[in-house]
C-alpha cells in the first residue's frame, strides 16, 4: 500500500469492500432465507459483484500490482459462481429424435399492454409455432387470449375460480397424470404432468416461484430502499424457500425421471436454485452459451431455468432474444434415454 498513490489507495479500499461482499454473498447458495434472510439480499448482487471484482483484478494486473490477488483469490474461491454467470459450453447436437422443451413466462400475452406494440399475442403464438416445441411450459398464462395452440394434450391450471390466469403445459406426448401443488398465500404456483414416451413415464414440472415484486427498470427503483421494501423482499424470499420445500417433497413421491422448468424469480446463485438443482443438471450450463439472460433488464439476469435429471442428455440450449414479454423464452433439446 505504501507505493500506491492516494487514488489507488482509495480504489483498493473500495476493492476490498466489494471483494468482502462477494465472499459473504457466496453464502446465499447454502443458507436458507428462513435462517438468515440478509444473505439472500446480498445474493441478488452476485452477478454485479463478480463483474466488478473481475474489473478490479484486471485493473491491478495491467499495472503489474500485486493488489490483483485480492479479487482474483475471491473469484477463485467462488469459481463455481463465475461459471454460472457465463457459459462456454454450447452444444449443437441436433438429433431428429430430440425432445424440444420450451419454458416461457408470457406475461399474460401482454393483455394489459405493458409493451406498447400491437399484436404481441400473435407474435408470441407465431414464435412458438415456428420453433415447434414438443413440450411447452407457460407461466402467466391467460385464457382471454384464444391463441389455439395445436397440441393434442394440455393441462391448464388457473389461480382461482374467478381468475383467468395461471399456468399451462402443452404436450405432443400423451399426458397420463397431472396436478398442481397449490402454493399457500400466493398467486404463483407449480403444476406438473406425467407424459408417456416409448412406454416410459417422465414428469414435467412447470413452476413459478414467489415474485420479489421489484421492477428494476422503474425510474424510482434506486430510491425505494426502505423498510417496507426490505420486509416485502424478506417475505418473498421465505415464501420461495417454503415453496421449494413443497416441490422437493412432491418429487420424492415419484420414481420416474423428472424435469423442472419455469420462472424461479431468483438467480442461479440462490438457495432456492441450489435446492431445486439437487441431483439435476442445468440445461444452460450443459449446452448453452453466453450470459443466458432471461429477464428484460440492462444487466444479464438469468431467472428462468430448465433442470433435468442427470441421466437425461441435453443436446442443445437456446435463449431467444425476442421482446414479447418481460422474460425471454428458453428451449432445450433433450433425449430422455428411454427404451
């Protein structure tokens, strides 16, 4: 520190703070919000902290100053988190017998004109038809839009008797069982279907975890740091953790293969993601490329996922850059490896 200029000393202090925050934020992957909710708050910033620490490491490195070791060591400790932020593992194996599974939060097909463009619902419909997924998992489905998806099998679960929105799964394979987990005190939910393929049964979960109810693009977002916001986030984190426990317990009752897809409303650095990914592969990490951004925000946030059992082969994964919702659709080409 003695050989550093005053400005460099100040920068190193800032570097030390963000390195310490990143180190603490790693705990969000292991600590339940029901235990220490503060860790979940910090965990939301992991993508930002990784980028900032990378920049600091490069800043010191190009100056041949040993201060680069601080961020470098912290990033090395959290190497698994760095790899979740960006994937270099794109696979382009496209087989004729692949099963194409798509997950898409359609935001009620723009029913309330959040996007100031015409025919958004038709654009979504045409986009889905053009990509021809064999299994289509939709969050924030709304029955007011009679788009007429051409699938022989479907399961739609609305959020209540007087509501017209909910979740849906459409399938080209026969559905032999279906149901909902019915989250308590929540407008979100998880639904599932069991499909029959080559005499084998595979379960597909379509989940939509509790929303954090934050609009990061809102002009007052940075000013809304308040006790009310903190309480709301804390409650949402805890609801997510409880919802995930329900999903995990539900999975334990089956013996066949399963896939979890949907909108987690949290990142790949979170406790809820870690719990759901247990004994599963993240299709993006196996076969995707880039940041895998699934939410319409300036920074690449990945909060939509397709998780497969480890004995299911993922041949390809793609995030589509189409702005028909506040989420971007994702699709994996997989092989169930069934007989």
